[in-house]
C-alpha cells in the first residue's frame, strides 16, 4: 500500500452485509422456524455482530420485511391481457412463497403484525403497497379490488403454510387461479 492509497476500513464491505444478513435470515427461518429465528441467531449465521443488524433494522419484523422485499423483487406483470397478468402474478407469488424460508418468514411476520400496529404499518407500506400499486397500474383496477385480490391470494397461501407447514402444490395454485380469474377477466366498471 502506498501513502496515497487510502486504507480499507476494517470489517466486511458494507455492500455485502445486506446480502449476508438476508441469506442468513432465510436459512435460519427455514432451519429453526420463524419464532426461533432470533436476531442473535441470524447474526451468528451471518457471521456479524447483532448490533450490526440492529443499526439497520430496529426490530426483527423490520428485518424480515426488508428480507422479503429482497427475496420477492419486483412482480413480473407478464401477459397479453388482464387474465394472463393476474395468472402470472398468482403463480409468481406461489413460487416465491414456496422458496425455502420465504413462506415461513412471511407467515411469521404476518402473524406478528396482527397484534403489532407498528409492524402492521411497515408490512403494509413497505411490502404490500409496492405490489398493490404495480397491480393497480397494470390492471387498471381501483385500490379496493387489488387489495381484495392480494387478500384472497396471499391469505390463502399463508393459511396453507400455517395449517400444513408446506406451500401450495401446483394443482392447488391452478385451482386458485381458476377461482380468481373470473373477477378480473373483464375490464373494470367505469365510475
């Protein structure tokens, strides 16, 4: 190192911390379950201090929401028509919820939000709203109809996870798509 070369700060590069924490979060939730996946255990799995996590995410719920945002990424709104967009969004959601740790994390944070208004606001504004807005725009539907779509689809999938510990099988996802599609095949009514 020459005198003009700045020294690299000690520790892990900042850009990799989120990736390491998110991977550790999903693997810890997958291995231990949501309730036993504490911030301390997630930090140990990521190989970092728990204070590093708490500096970025003040609560486990906030961490889980950001981890889910990272795991889900943007919704692919693919298809030539409304029915294809709705169908692809449902199948994409089912696929994501079926990934190791993702469904467990989603079901756990969702359950915690029932009795935690602050977490409920984070879950609604940070996780649900971006997908709701994208679907509203793609489908030309009002907010209440897209919220109903999200409630029915995600609620059904999380219920299955809660009751069986397993994501929906493809045949059940097909049936869910067929149940929901009639509500979104036609254009929305004009005001």
